[in-house]
């Protein structure tokens, strides 16, 4: 369990803004339509979560060892209380295919009585970003009375983000055949299988008094 904390995010940036658009129209009709507009929003960017042996995104390994025997924690470590870990023969952050976050060619099965690598490189899941935008129109009647129309969009670019679906994600599973990754799991390993995020729109009308 040695490694960074599950909630670690190396970088994060949030930008909030609120802009009251200038309106200098004095004619009644133009003033009602063109004055009193306001734009506000929040944009967020964040590094991905740790990927590997810490946190919720855990790699799963199974299959056969170099001698053809089944993968077994007890067979490799001598006890079921310590998980068997694969050996790293290169940096799994290098040589990645498009949309891939860990290189399966860097993993080989450990040997009986000799466990694999405990300290993994700092691999990350896909990063996060979100952009919310709101548009307001204000009609001032008196000093204390105001009518406001709101139009809000959450994730307004409608930009879905890839993510690993925890223990059910085939992108986190690697099956060995005689000590090396199988061709079937190589095609899926390290690649998120799902996307999340859709645009949500909301309309509101508020009267302040």
C-alpha cells in the first residue's frame, strides 16, 4: 500500500468570474432589452487521480506464471495476507498508445517466493475539467425591486471525460500467459472504457423585493 494518497491531485485551478455588461441605453424599449445583462461562470481544471496500487483505481492481475502455474498470492509471497505484485521492466508511463494511461508491456509476472515491484511510478487517471456558465438579465423597477431571468449551463461545452469505472473496468485488469501479458488484455489495459459528463441547462425567473 506504499504510495501517494488516493485523493492526491498534483495540480488544480479554479477560475470564477462575474461580468456586468455595460448598458447605457436610455430609450425605454432599448433599455428594457439591452441593459442589465450579466455573465458569470466557473471553470475548473484538475490533474488525474493516482492509478495503480493506491486509491480506488487498483490494477488487477491474474493468469499463469512463467512456469505455467496459476497466479496465487500464497504461491508467490507465502501468505494470502500479502498481495502478489508484478515486476516492472520499464516505465509504464512511456510508450503509451492514444487514450492509454499505463503500458502493459512493462509488466511481467513475479516468481514464486520473489514478489514484484512495490513502489510503482506515479501514474495518473485522466484529468478533470468542467465549465459552468450563466447568463442573467435584470430589470430594475425600484431600489428594492428587481426581476431577474437566469439561463445556466453546466458543462456548457458538452465535453465528456474518460474515466476508469473502478473494479469493474477491464482497463484495470491484466491477465498473464506464462508470465507475460496476454494479447487479449493488452488491447484493453490502461484504457478507460467509459465517459461521463453532459450539458445540463436550467432556466429560472426570480423576483427580488
